[in-house]
C-alpha cells in the first residue's frame, strides 16, 4: 500500500461524509422546522432587544424606527 492508495481511501471517505451531511441537511423533512427556527434566531434577539429598550418594532406600520 503506497501513498496513492491512502489518498484514494481518504477521497472516498471524504465524499461519503459530504454526501451524508448533504442528505441530513436537505433530505430529512424533520429538520426543516428546526432549521427555520435557527435561521430566525438573530431576528428574535433583535426584537427582544428593541422591546427591552422600549423602541418600536420595525414592522409596525406608521412608526419610524
């Protein structure tokens, strides 16, 4: 077994790992809700900060922020 065989094995293992991560992220429907909640975390934090400071929310009509 020389270095080229080791490189081939590492390449195959890396490809399989990549495909497993892609399948987990995009293939499983059970993760969709959890990923959407995680994507909105920065905005929820901003709304909590604005409420704590007594500032109006940016989505309230007729009010400037």
